[in-house]
C-alpha cells in the first residue's frame, strides 16, 4: 500500500468525442500508474516514485514519446505489493470498459423489448391460454353468463391488467372453453375415484328455479381418502321434470 503521507498526483482524464470506451480505458490505465508517481520538477523526462523517491525515466526525450512502461516495471520489480494494487485497479477498469462497450447492445435490447411489449399475445401463446383458462374457471365457479366477457366494464378491467391479451368471444367460451374445462375436471374426478378407495356413499338433491320453473337433479359422491379426509364430488346434474317421487328420482338416476 502507498503510505498515507505520500501526496498522489493523478493527471485528469477526459474522453473526447473521437475516443471510444476502449481508448478511454487505455488512457485511464496509463493515468492510473500516476497514482504512484509524480513528475520530476527538475526534469519532466523523469518521474519520482512516491514510495522510494527514486527517479524513473518516462521513456523518451520528447513529450510525445513519453510512456509508462518504465514506471510499471519499477512497481513490479521494486514494490510488488504496490504493483498488485495497481494491477487490481487496472483490471477492474478494463472490465468497466467492456461493460461500456456492451451498453449500446443493451440499449438495442431495451428498444426491442419496448416494441415487443406493445404487441398483442398470440391466442396460442402460453400466457394467453393461461388467462383464458382462468376466465373460464371464473365463469364456471361464479355461475357467470358467457356474456360477461363482452361487458364493457370487464373488458376495461382486463385491458388494464393485461393490455396485450385479446379477449375471445362469448361463443369461444361456450363452445370450447367450458367443454375443455368439463373434460379436465371429469378426468380429475375419475382419477380420484380410481386411486383412493372402493367405498362410496351417494346423495341426491333437487333444486328448482323460482325464475324459470326448471328443476335440476344432482348426484354427489362422498368418500374418505387414504389420509382419512372427507372428499366429495358432484358426478352428474340433469334436468328433472315431473313429480318429485322416489320412483321418479330412482328412474332418473338410473338413466344418468
């Protein structure tokens, strides 16, 4: 390390318009060695080592031929510890120069990302499929009409949350979205029934709408899984007409 009592003289480094990051790094590296030397006041062709006060030639008789090779060699062979500090700092500066050279490419990448972010998702993209699936699940879980996807407020909400998403029509959800969800849920329930137990109990329920005077009959299965947790699933639901007698219910269930 350089003694704290030693005065360090570092010539200023300025980057001109003609100099790129590589040239700037080389000028900085040349200037960095002057952290450990000062120009001789008696003869500017020599430099004074701040550590040992030795005079070291700057490598030429005229200013245009001056270089720092002798100064670096002096540090390397006379002051190994100081040379390690110099080498460490010059290596860090070189990496910074590389980073600066990479900056234009990074800027181009950011511009490309900005343009890409304005493009709409393809309907077959993973992101679009994921959003469409969640909307389908919302319709099923909350008993929403398919027309909800055409409501102005809902579309404004989706455009705010994900502007790149293109909302499918209500016909897509009724003809494709919900049937696909039904098949997935049915497959999952069959898997649960096949892999958990062979003992089930069944219950039925009849629900009548006060608006349309339509009755629905459902069949629900209950069972205990291998972790002794109660499970249940609606296996079927169908329109039920006529009197709600035991015989009528039994006949309707047998035709499910």
